[in-house]
């Protein structure tokens, strides 16, 4: 994934006591604006719904690459 890619947030991952992290963005589309630094997990920052949010790369799929 690179800056400028159009991505959609996927609804997967472990459920935590408070629910899914960033649940308000599940299924929404945004644009990758930069790489994010995490110790063991590749991540990116995404402009989505007028906000900059950080997601693990595995939580996103590039638009046009979905199955189906």
C-alpha cells in the first residue's frame, strides 16, 4: 500500500471488551496519506470521513482488489 491508494476499511479482527477499534469507519473508503510506524505491524494513516486515522495494513483493502 502506498500514499494515494484508495482503500476500504474491512470489518475483521479480534473483538475487544469495548468492541472493534475504529468501528465507525468499518466499510468506509479513504485515501492513504502516509506510512505509520509500529514496532511489529505495518500500518498507514488514512484520510477518512474528514479525519486522519491510523490502521494496520491488514485492516484495509485497496479499492478494486476486493473479491468479486
